[in-house]
């Protein structure tokens, strides 16, 4: 069965600090997809990134970067030089290759204080 | 391009009333998903459709919940009769090709008194 664990439930940082959000997943499939979504205080779910299991290359997009390590079943998300606008709940999610279902972690609430 | 559109954005109703939530997927997307978000259970998939056909409704809580997709541009999620424990945020999502990214609507915040 597929499972996503976000061990941290809440983090509070001061603006300009770097912060890493952890995500550990479980799956028996060799083909799967990993996602990060952001849910700001306004409530919508915003797609950030999608990774397939055959692509372990790390990715950087502006202040955001993602570290995918199959050896530890982790897909961690780092925000560099955090800003107040980064305050949100962040969800990691997994879908197995033969399934349309997205299984979400419990989410991690990030608060960036000025 | 417009994203996924959901209506209403907020709904307050009394226990026992019928509630209908609506969703318009992104044009050209042929799969549609209904999720529910609560503090206790997080984000759960209720049902999804491929090409307007329900594929998996194993997440639908009970017979009080039903979903339809009469055409490629419209879906409804109905709760009849509603109960206070149905209070949650209901999200609709759509995607294009199989296994591609799901894009979410803004959600409907439902409160059943």
C-alpha cells in the first residue's frame, strides 16, 4: 500500500532563513510519481512539482529546490531565503504507476515571520 | 486559460438538507477527481471519473454521497441528507493525460449545522 509521511507538522522560521520540509514515502511499485502542493491561507491547492521514479535528478526553481533520493524513499523540499509569502501548508503526495489515486501526507504548516 | 472552477465557494446548510457541489474541469482534461479535506483525515479521494465514467468510488463515505459527470465540462457531488460530520472543504481536480498532474479548484467550504 502507498503511504506518505510528513513527520513535521508545523515549522516557524524568521524571514530569510532556509527551511527544509521532509517527505518519506512507501510504495511497492517501481513506477510512481511524487508531488508537492502548496495550500496558502486562502485555501486553494497549488501544484509545485511532479517527479517520476526514474528521474532522481534534483531540481531547482528559483528559491525552491527538491531532493529526491530513492535509497531513503525521500523527496524533500527546501525553500532558500524564506519569505512571508511562503507561509502555507505544504503537502507531499504519491501516486503509483498503475493508479490514478493521489495519496497525500498530512501536510506541514510553515509560518515565516517577518 | 481558466483553471478548475468550483461553486459555491462557501455553503452553510442545516442538517438534513440536500447539498450540491459543482465543478467545471479545465477544458480538454478528461479526468476529474473529488477530494474532501478535514482536520482529522486530511485530504481523501472520494471518487474519480475518466471520460465522464466513474472509475473508482471506493472513497465515497456512504450512500448519502453521490457524484455525476453528465458531460466533459461539468460534475456534481451531492450529499443527501447532509450531516454535521460532512462539514469539510471539498476539492475538485482535473488532469489531462493519464498519470499527469492533477490541478485543483479553489474548493467549496461546507458547513452543516
